[in-house]
């Protein structure tokens, strides 16, 4: 069963692993990714959720509130 939950700081490495294949026109800088990930989690306008099954992340979704 897939469980959806809000992302946590400890999810950064797994989300990075999921995101890497989508970065086809640039190289993801790991330090920059971790800084951006922390900023997203701290932002009240950003909503990052992860999908996990058997304690392994299998997906994520990122949305933003716009007014």
C-alpha cells in the first residue's frame, strides 16, 4: 500500500534520487539541492509530499500557493 505524507528533512536524499533522472539539461548540485529542499520545507507557500511503500520513497509532489 502506498502512503502519502508531508516530506521531512530526512527525505532529502531519497527525493534527490527520484529527481535526478528528470534533470536532463543540467547537473543537480547536491549542496544546492539540500539547501533548496530545506527552504521548501520551511516555506509556508510550498507543499511537498512524498509517497512511500515498504518504507521506501517511490514518488513526490511539489505545489505552491499563489495569490
